[in-house]
C-alpha cells in the first residue's frame, strides 16, 4: 500500500496576535475549514516554533487547523524571552487561545515536547480535549534528559557527539546541559550563536533514521537555533517546571480521553520506553510503533502514520459532532 503524504500546502485564513502576560505576544493562525473539527498543532522544542508544512497533516476540508508559536519562539515576541516562560504559562496560553477563538473542545496534535505539553494540558483541562494524537513521547524525566544530553545517545551517534562537544572543555563535558546553558548566556554573542547552532544541529542529527540535509538546514538557521537552544536549556535545567514523574503519576486524568501514540522504534531523541510506559498507564490510548523510523515527523513512515491518525479521528468525530 502506498504511504500517505502531506496534504497540499494551504495558507491561513486568519492570523492573530494574542497578548498574554507582558511582555509576551503569541502568533496564532487558522487554516482549513472554519467550521471544521478544531485541532491545535503543539510544536516541539521547547522553542522550535511552527512552519507552514505543519498545516499539512490535516485534511483541510475536515479540520479547523490552529497553529501557534509558544512564548519566545517563531513569530511570537519577544524572541528568546525567558521571562514568565514556564510550562504552566504555556498550558495557560493554550487555554487562552481556546477561549479567544471561541472553541468548546478540540483535538491536540503534538510531537516530542509537543506531546509533553499536550498531555499536561489534557491532564489539567480534560473536558476540553476531544482526543490526543501524539508522536515521539517525551515525559520530561531526568533519565530522558540524561540520555540525550549526557550518556546514552552519544553511544549511538558518537561522531555527531564529537561535534556537539567541540565548544566544551573536558571539565565542562561532565555536565553538558549546564555548560551549554552558561555558554548560551555568555556576554559574547558569537559564543552564544556558536553554542546555539551546535546544540540545535546535535538534535537535528539525531532526529532521523537517515541523514536529512533539509532538517539540518532548518535547525541551523540562526532564528530557530537561538530560541531552541536557549529555551530548551532554560526548561531542562529546571526539570521542565514539573514534578519528577508528573505525567505518569497523573495518567488517570486521561482516562476518558482517547489517544493515538505514533512512536518510531529507532527514536534516539525520545526513546520508545517512554511511549510504552505511557500507553500502559493510559488504557484509552493506542500505540502505533513505526518500525522503520526515528524521531522526526517528516520521515515518510511517521508522516504516513500521523496522517492516517488524523484521517481516522476526523471520521470518528464526524459521527458525534
């Protein structure tokens, strides 16, 4: 069977600038059908921002597609701002968007950090969520951070790791995340940018089963690299502003929400262990293991699984909405 591919590129029919806590203003857009099933695309990072192709996972005749850039990244302003930038702020921003757009309930579609934020929002506001479509589960636990930034992923990609370590001394390499955080707040802007690109390119290199020049190009762009690196390290050195095992501990709050989990078996950024643990704690979920893929939503088998999921959810919701 031929794999499903992205829906044709579309343009927003509405764009909004929503003021939240000063100084933050959020970029929010709507595309697809104004009368369709509301779906919120929750991007990763934290700090990655959205792109035009994010709209294309959804049938535009069926969905009212909402994209937003989280605080400090993408087209939200001010860029790279860490003030009042925590997980609870982002959850409440999503709720502000829902109310501003006069949406009763919506579908959440999130990958990587987007899966984290979607789960946390659903646990706080379960009555507002129709269903969850998640990819590359990240539960924000210390073991996951250590795997990717200290000991684990470096054994799979030792060549990329050597490039990632170049800005750090031997002593600094004993705590990679803290050392990068310091570099990213150095008074020397050249050092900041060099560190940001190194961290962002490490993430892009590990995100696909096969090397991707386009992903490397996107992650290497100054605007994206700076927000991704600065905001990620801001969150990760502070335990993502949540308790140690919060998502799994609160899994019962998801009981009445159906979900589809799409997980690449060879995901090095967010290993499959977390997806399996979440699925086992969340009986109303279905785990789709994509056997020939890694982390990125743009890998062909992952795209196929995600579009199949959005088509399936649209058919199911058409029956009840």
